[in-house]
């Protein structure tokens, strides 16, 4: 390597951000010096700040243009990739929903049948348990047949509970069903009053956003609108 050898990275293109900021470095530094929290108190200072503000706005415009120039190809490539995949993903989504619709009715029917079987199994298990307790209570210790009958009743109760447990497991074996919560607004006025009572912050947020969007469009009761001038 000698003095004529180019430095590493010399072939890199200039950085668009640095190029955009280059003409404005001194203005930015001077503007930062003004930002000490002390407002201007004379017209000369005002004019100086206005001149700096003009340069800062120009800097922002040039930096925005550089950002757009650098990011546009990436953004276009991103949009192109999204658009290329979207039809296939949409079609797969339609197919998936169609398949779910094909089996939805039968799955709901099957699940209800299994839940009914589970309920019946638990009812039988409960009846067997009570019968076993009754047989055990009545069995005479000195009567071998009654003791055997009580033991058989206990065995039947245990088997019935096992069957109920198996029915519970089977009831959950219908795959592809999920619990969803749906709603219907039957009275908007009642719903509004309920929200106002129980979630006033939500009402406040809605009012503030509505007024922000519509305060110029029409008079709104309870809202004061006025104009004033501000620096920009």
C-alpha cells in the first residue's frame, strides 16, 4: 500500500442522508444554540429565528426527499412481494374456510351428542355412587351376602365413574371446534348509558376524538371553538 492506494470503502456511494444535511449543518448548529428555553424579546431576534426556521424547514424537505428516494425501491419491493403472495394466501384462506364450513354442522352435532353422552354417564355414575353408599350403610356385617352386594355396588360405582371420565375425554375429542363469543346490540341507548356508568374513560375518549375530527364541521353543544395565531 502507498499514498496512491485508495482508502477502504472509497467506492461506496455517498450517503443520501449526509448529502441532504450537508448544506444545513451550520444552520442546525445555530438553531440548537437558540433553543435554550429563552424566548425572543425583540424583532431582530425574531427575524433571525424566522430565517433559521426557514432553513430548518428546507432541511426537513430535503431529508424527506432523500428518505423517499432511498426507501422507495425497498418499499416497492415489499409491496410487490405482498401482492405476489396475496392471491395465493387469499385462496388458501377461502379453501380453509370452505373446508371448515363443510364439517362445521356435523362437528357441532357430534360434539353435542358426545356432551349428552357425558352428561348421561355422570348421571349414571352419581346414581351408582348413591346406591353404593346406601348398600354399604344397610349391609349387615354379619350377613355375607349383603356385604358382597355392597362390595359389588362399590365396584359398579367405580366403573361408572371411570366410564364418565372416559366420556368427558371423548367429548373433548372433536377437533376443529372453538368457543366463540358473539354479541348483538339490542338497544344502542341502553348500551350507551351502561358504558357511561361503567367505563366513563371510553366515553371521554370517544367524545374527545369526535370533537377533534368534527369541531370545524358544525357547532357541538358543550364545545367552545375559537381561532388564534401561532408560529409555525
